[in-house]
C-alpha cells in the first residue's frame, strides 16, 4: 500500500461501528524505538482459534444450529501495553431462529453478552475455511508496514476482524492500526483460507 491511497473501512462489532477514512503511512518521527517484536505481540494470550472452542460450546447451547459469522478483537495502545490480555469476541448466527449472539472470551471463559434478532441473514463460515490464525494475520500486517507504524506511533490501537465479505467467498482478516482522534489508519487484508494478501 502506498502513501496517499485512501480507504473507507467499516469494522463492526455489534452496535459499535468504526468508520475510518484516510490510509497514510505515518510520516511523523519520534516515539520509542524499543518496541516489542511481532512475536511478543502475537504470542501473548490466545489466538482467535485458541479462543474459539469455549465460545463455540456456549454457542451450541444457545442455538443448536449456531454458525460462526465474525471473530474480532481490539487491543488499545498496543505499542505501549503489549502485555494486555487479549479479549476475543465472536458473533454467531442462527438461521433457524434468525438471531445473533455476541460471545466474549476472556481467560478461557466464554459469556454471551448480547442475544437478539438479526434483521438480515449473516454470512457465516466454518473452521475448515479458516486456515490462517490471528497471529499469522498479524505477522502479515507487521511485515507489510505495521511494524514501522508502531515504531513511529506506539499509541496505535490494533483492531482485527475476521468475516466473510459482502460479496461472499473466503473469510478475510482485516487488520487495522489506528490512532484515537486521528484519521490515519494502516490496513492489511489477509485471505483466511489461503493466506494471500487482499485489498480490504
């Protein structure tokens, strides 16, 4: 991705919608250079796939036909607090009941935090379509410029979301680094089935 390229990113988690405009590689200087390597960021806590089993168990108790629609997490100020525990959120959809459940996993325990009717059918995917875990997607983001972003702006928030695009197909990881109150964001998309980098 090059300077000056602009994107409109929609990352939703339940009723929380984040719209960010303006993709720029950060040009500011300054900030500590002794930031953790991506291995430190990715290895702390659990990955999305590791967090999934307790969420899937709770989802099956919620609705027998529950299917995974979204996996996401938000790590605030990731460059300054890499040790913060990762909290994963999973959205499950029940075609029979036309309901959506938001299940959050923290410390290996899963809890339903929202359960409601869905106004539309949600695109879902199976674990068989999901070969690329969150740590691998984070590595791609890091290698393609995310590491530089964090070095220049350690106050960067990190958001990751796995879902099927509106046009269908394989589930896609969207990894975004952004600074609160700023329009700048660095985004990388990764095909969760093949590992290929895609345009978000």
